[in-house]
């Protein structure tokens, strides 16, 4: 087996595995802070109350969006990522993406129905005693985007991520507006899907080390920078909203407090979505497959190396 050219080491698996562990820890931390503590439940409840402000304007669109989620939709997403990967000759990426989509959805159902529990710490009764973390609908959307990011051609990877983040955020907002899920449910769902995406990246890198194919370097550029900035701004705004409303009782809160919590919840879901999926884009720092033998030839021939590394060939 030929070695990769000097100066172009293959990326390791430590970073995606560490990212997956961090995402998993954040899922647990989200449940611990927002479900097992009264202040966390109060903030989520306030955000739900605040979402009623102006919600009538998008109720119908939210219903239509949420009604698209189904088991056949998940199966369709898996079929699409397998097809795209097969057409590009990226079988490992295709299988890893399909496993990530299925694994994320299964993990969400196991966590929501068999692992995490919720006690009614606010005394609100009914739905407040039912665990809804992570959100199944948001997981479907986020896992579908993760699968696509893993298999689309490099020329479409950044734009897929950018528009996909908007779509995942829209699904999350729709569940919040319809009172199907709380902000913490949505954030946890995105983290679950992203964790599986990071593991898929690790699998792809392992296959590239052992196999004949490797990918050229890919730089997501402005898209990655914008996503990082949005993540920071979203999480900062969410923190500020949480500080202002953390100890307010939902039973006695006014409309302004509810709206502040709602803005904070939406900011959190946008910030987590941009940060988690932006990280996945950064971890996929390789593009279309190139035989290692061709890479070796390019390394030995300066003119061929310049042609190989030309941005025009990175499509």
C-alpha cells in the first residue's frame, strides 16, 4: 500500500471522536440543567409561553412543515445519501452517512423514551411531567442534513450546510411554536445528530488511511466563519435571556418576560445548530476522491502537483 505524499498527511480520527464525545456530553448536560432543575424547566416553560406572541402568523406553515416528518421520510433520506455516495464512488461515506441518519433517530427515541426522565418540578401538571428531550422531528431534519453533508460533492458542501442550517432551524422553530417541544429538546436533537456525524467522519478517515482513495484538501471558507459567528451570537443572546428570566415563575410571569425567554430559546437553537453543524463542515476537510498513486505522481512532479492542487480541480 502506497503512503500519502509528503506534506499532505491524512487527517486523524482524534478530533472527530473528541467532537462526538463532547456532543454526547452536552446532550446529557442539557437534560441535567434544563430537565432536572426547576430553573431550567421554568425557562423552557417561559419560552413556550412567549412563543405564542405572533405565533398565529406561522401556525399553518409550521403544521405543514412538521407533517412532512415520517418514517418513510427517514427511509427516503437514507436511500438518497446511499445513492449520492454510490454515484460518487464514495461507498464508505455513503454507508457511514446512512448509519449516522439511522443511528441518530434511534438514539433520540431511546434517550427520550428509555433513558431520560422528567419530573414536574413546577407543579404545572399534564405535559410538564412528560419527557420530550430530544426532539424526534428536529432529529430527523438534522440527521438528514448530516447525511447530505457527508456525501455531497465538495462544490456543494458549504451551500448544503448553509441552507440546511436554515431548514433545521425552521423545523426546530416549528416544534416550538406548536408547543410540541421545548428549546432544550431541539438543541439536544441537533447535538445527537451531529455526534453521529462526527463518528461518521472518523469512520471515513479510517477508511481513507486503509484504502486506495484519499481526498484533496477542502476549505469551507466564508461559510464556516459565518456559522461560527452566528453560533457565538446565538449562544450569547441565549445566555443573556437566561440571565434575565432564569428565576421567574411561569405562573406569575408577564408577556415581556415570556417573550425574552422565547427569544433566548430561539437564539439557543440557532446557535447550537450553527455551531454543531459548522463543526461538522470543518471536520470534513477533504473533498473528492483521488487515487493515492495519482497523488504520489503529483508529489514527484511539481507541475502536476500544482495542477492537482489548483482550486479549479476542487469541484
